[in-house]
């Protein structure tokens, strides 16, 4: 009722637009080791059916994440690292942001639907498999 009614909520700014842009710039300046970038690229590629696909992808995915997914895996990992005060992002940071980054980028096939699988299930299995990549 609160969100669909006619009442107006008092919204207060937490930060200004300029502060938000400054924080975005800070996140982009956090270094990401080449090995972490390669890991993010491998994770995105593993969602695409084909030679570099993860096992779960071959079974359940008809369309996977594109190159921008790897960029946002890295940026998300950097933001997560910054939020916990770390100087650089970790593989676990990439894994932590993967469901949010990848979920809307995967198109599952009929077999996934028949088996009751969701994109979140598939990503969880992909994340388990990715433990062996590092």
C-alpha cells in the first residue's frame, strides 16, 4: 500500500551528484591485476555456448554474456573491494558480483526450463566450477 498509494515520501539526498561522480572515478582508479581481469573475461566467456563454455553452459544456456559483462565484473569487484576498504579486488569479489552482473545477460534454453533451472541456479553452478580456475 505504501508504494502504490497516493502518499508522498520524504526523500533526502545522501550524497550529491558531484560526490557520486567522484566516487565512480575513485572506483575506476583502483588497480585490477591482469590475472583478475583475465579471470573476469574467462567467467564471461564461459557463459557463451561454444569451445570455452562451462559444462553447465553447454547444457542450459542458449545465449551468454557479451564482452561488457567482463568489464562490469571487474568494475563491480573494484567497487566491492573499495566498500570493504581493500586496495585491490579479489577473485572472490568477482564471484560475489557475478550473479548481479550476469543474471540478466543469460538466455536459458528449453532444457533448463524443463529441468526447472533459473539463471541464478546456472550462475551458482558456474561459480562453483570457477573455484578451480584460480
